């Protein structure tokens, strides 16, 4: 009986692992990133930087704009993504506030531009061996920080 239970548990564990949806080992295209974000309930738009690089722009349910930048790209497939939320503040954010965030928080790092406007970024590797479930977890972590970000910058 013990052997049957162990075999059943192993089958269940294998079945759960088999359900993971793999990301192409060479990474994701901007179109795939956009389609995945749409399937997660967002309204993504593919846009281009002034330098002609494609990225995905969207907005949270609370109205916070964010982008997904693509990195380590070869032949249109990118092995890394970066979730980015930038804010245009009325009053510049002090470097000490940015340092405080970076000292106390994991995962999401902060920086400021020359005008004291903050940007918060979270990096995610999607290849090789990435899954859509792991990518969703990365997005969830990024989104869970947003209330703390808004409080920290006085938004």
C-alpha cells in the first residue's frame, strides 16, 4: 500500500510540473510579452523608444503607468525583461529617500533622474528555462510593491 501511495504522489507531482507552460528557450518576442500581459488582464500597447527599441506599455487597475523593457535580445527574442514604473513628481525625491528604499527593500530597486523623479525597476530572466507561471510571479511581486512605492514617494 505504501508503494502505491508513493507512486500516486510521484504521478501527481509530475502532472503538476507538466502543467507549467514553458517560455521559448531563446526568450520572448515583444508580441509574446504583450499577449501574455493581455492574458493577465492588462491592456498592453507595444511602443518604441526614440532609439527605435520596442517595449510594452500598460497601466495598473489603479492607474499607475508601467513599462516592460526587453533585454538580451537576439533575432527578436529577448532573454530578460524589466518591469519599470517611473513617476513625475512636483517636488524632487531626495537621494536619501531613494537610498532608504534600496537599503530596506528587496527585488525592486529605485533610482532618480536629474530632476529628482523616481523610477522603480524589477528584472526578470525568462530564458532559458523560464515559464509563464514564473513570469506571472515576477509581475505579481512588482505589482505588490506599488502601494509601498506610492506611499514612499508621497504620490
